[in-house]
């Protein structure tokens, strides 16, 4: 028996689909595979006024780190008025994976300057960035900071 797509025809004018049938943004993010689709989802987030939802934006940034440029991910974080630690950590991890030592540490310094709270999940990406380029002295300095702060 053939299946009929849920939205195979446009809705008649002046009718609204029940919101329970519409996919959530988080579901759209899980199925997103291209930068073009990611940008469409971002436009949807902006239109719905959800740019300050740190949970949703952290999911978006994690995916954006893989599909788009780091500058795009950073621009999304820049629009959040009070980014939480998890949001910072998602972006730091992306920088560690795609930018290397200098970008990762620069973002970490920015996080501290903007009074972002550090936690035990902030430091592993920093250590990895230091290790990837043999930055022993910087790794020791960050380790000392971690010991003092945690």
C-alpha cells in the first residue's frame, strides 16, 4: 500500500496545520546534512525568536561546527546575549577540532574576558589543542588554571 506524504499538497488558504504535526527545530537539526539546510534552519530560528534559547543554539552550533565555517558558528554565538558555559564549550570544541591551538585559546580568552564560567568540560579541548601542536608550556599553564579553578 503506498504511503502518502504528510504535506504532499499545500494547505488551503486561511487554514493552519496543528503545531503538533510540525517537526520541531531540534528534529530538523538532527536530520540536517548540508550547510544550505542548516542556514534555512537558522533563518527559522531567527524568525521564531529563538536565538536566545541556549539549549537549541548549542545544538545548532555543534552541528554548524561540522557543516559550516567556524566564523558562522561564532556569529551565531555572538547573537546570544548571555551564552552559558555549555554553549561556549560547544564552540571551543569546534575550534579545537577545526582551527587548532591559536583559535581555541583565543576563544577561551574571549570566554574568560566576557565572564563565561569555566567548568570541567572546558579544559579537555584546550589540552587537546595544546597537545596537537606540542605546546607544552601553554598546556602546563592551562593545567595550573584548571587546578586553581576547579
